[in-house]
């Protein structure tokens, strides 16, 4: 299983803006990707910080809709 967590001031996911939240991207054993947005509740080990905005996109730069879009891409601004 592969996992990546990023805390950011703003996260845009499927057209919704989340403020001071953690983006968690996980690739399961079957290869499917899961994206979760969690409220910031305190420092967490192995979570990086981005002082700006994150958008979750597919390979074509469009909003990532789900596992059928393949690996989610993180666009930092």
C-alpha cells in the first residue's frame, strides 16, 4: 500500500474548497486509488505541509473523479 498525506491552507477536490485540511491519497493493494480530505486536527507523522492551494487532478489536468481516472495528480499553487 502506498500513501501520501499533505496538509494545506486550501484543498480543491471535485469543485469543493476545503480550508486547513489534510489530503490523503492511498493506493491499495489492488492498485485502486482513494482520495480523502480530512479536517486538520493536529500534527501527524509523515504529513508534509504546503502553504498554498492543492488541486487534485487526473493525468489530463481535469478534476479527479475516482479510481477510473487512474492515479490522482497533485497540483500545487
